[in-house]
C-alpha cells in the first residue's frame, strides 16, 4: 500500500498511524494511574499532542498516567521529534537494506539537509546527536536534582530522562503539574533546559555546522541556512526577553529578585517559540505579552528541527523579501547570497496558508466555545493564543485547553496535526509537483494598496 503513496502521503499516514496506536494504548486501563479513567477524546488529544511534539494537555501528565502511560507519551514524543520516516529509514540502514529513491526524497525534505551527499551517514549523525545530547541533558538534570530534591533515585532518573527528551524534542510535556515554575530561581535547571531546547530547535543541519563555527573558520564558509537560522533565532530570543522583562516587570515578575527576573525573561523567550515549558504562570501574563508571544509561537523553530511554526528561515526570507521590495530590488538577497525565487514563493505560500488556517480555526473554536465566558475580548485573545500554540506545536496555554468541549478539542487536535505536518508536506508537495509552463500570458497592471 505504501508503495502507491507519494512522499507527502507517506509522512501523513505515518504520523496518523502513530497517533492511532498511541490513542489505543493510552486508553488502556494499565496506562492510567489507579482510579483514573481517560475518555477517548482525551487519549486522542494526548497522543496527537505527543506525536506532534506540541505539549498541550487536557490531563495532568504526571498525576493522571501510570508509568507505562508516561513511557508511551515519551515514546511518541521521541518519534514525533525525529520524524516517523527518520526512524523507519534508520531501521532499514541498521538492517543493511538500501535506501529507495522515495525514502531518499522523504527524508531529505523532512530533515532539509542542504548539499548532503551521504544520506545514510546523515541519519546516523542525527541519531548519534539526539541520543548523545539527551543523555547529557538527562545526566545534568539528574546531578542537579540529586542535590536540590528529596526524590528517590528512581524518581530522579525518570524525571531527568523524561524532561531531557521532552526539551530536546521541543515537546513541552512535563511530569510537574505546574511545569518548571518551582525552578524559577534555579539557574542550573534553567540553563540546562534552555540549551536542550535551543539545540533541538535550531535544526540538525545547523548543529552539524556548529563545530566549524567553534573552530572559528571563516564565516563565509558557513551555509546560508545556518546563518539565517542562527541570526533570526538569537534576534528573536533577545527581543523576546527584553520585551517580556519590560512589560512584565511590575506584573508576573513583580516581587522577584533581579536575577530571577532576567532568568525568567530569557527562559520564556526561548521556550515560547516552540518548547512550551514555563517558569511563570502564562494565565497571569499581561495582554501585550500574550500578543507578542503569539508572534513568537507563530514563527517557531528552525527548519529540520524538532520544533514547529512557519520556521525561522521562512520568516527571515519573508523579511528580506519585504526589504527588497521596499528598496525596489528585483532580487532578494541575504548575507551576500541571492535567494532563489522559488524559495521566496514557497515562503509566501507557507505564510499565507498558516495565517489562513489559524484564522479559520480561531473562528471555529470561538463559535463552539464562546458561551463559556462573558469577557469576550479576553476570551477571544485566549482562543487565538491556544490555536497559535497548537499550530506552532508550542504547548503553552492560558489554562483553557482542559475546559474545552469535545468539538473544541477536536479543532485543537486537527490544528496540532496541521501545524506539525502542514508546512512540511506542503513544501514537499510543491517540490515534487513543479509546473513549468513554456508560455506566458500578456501582462496587464492592476491597482493595489
């Protein structure tokens, strides 16, 4: 059956299959804590959120699910972060099988490896980097929690492994009911989580180039992919941290020490783009902060990473396109390199479809949920926040997701799925179905603006 499907369809079917299996397993009594009973819609929501590495939850992960249930969620997070097709290709490599052309195309588009000749080697690097970073992250968390917590050794190991994988995969799932709010003032935990999120969200291709940058090789030898991803990412982190600090210094940050204010601002700026962890109560943030967070979540992580959103490079190309048009230039350029027109077109298409999807999803969610609140203005902003968080596979919530109706949860589920696979499958579909016409129609101007 899979042989008859094109690469975008294979990716969609693979994720749907993982979600279906995850839903069935999470619905089983042995996946739930004693005395708990999960409705089918909540099992579907959790499985989708885990596979799409979103992190939105309708049940307390740490308290509601058994050890087996948590293991299922962690497995779905790991599979979703790396991509179902990456796993299948990796297994094929380990079994000594050769990659088919179709597999080649699927993985190349999924991971977006520019100018990578040996795809098998790339996949092995991805696995090595993932396991290595997650192991180091888990070890670092464990060593810290041994000193500052009263947990048993088993609890320390479980919490460390779960949160290291969740952070690297930018999933946002936490075994703590209040995420990382209890560790707001712990610089070690904050730095470890920030590094895991950054490495997981920067893109595997950029990670492979980091050693070259550390060795201080000429900047011109760094790929434009890495330059754009790093420039946009760190610019957004700095802008986000400064904006958060200025707006929330007398609100969410009020009463904290200077160090905690700075640490909290940086942590939220990093995790808001796609990771979904929080050290401050998102539901108590000011309206301007929520609006700015919506923008950060919409942009998301970098291409070829475990994160979501329209991606930093897409955003960078769009900004460069706007500047080129304002200067009346025929070509779009970045870092003394011309961006191909097809890349510009794909970026604009992804932006338009993402905005269109969010607009429709917000309207639908508002229609089925608006009777729950008399504060329509604030409620509408929260609806937008939840939908963008779902589409950007971020996982931050103002607290309304668990209260949604079945119809509302279904809308968020579809949005999480579309946010994880939409841009990916769209880009792949466009790449495989290019329509090159040999004729042009007569030009005629139209008034705009």
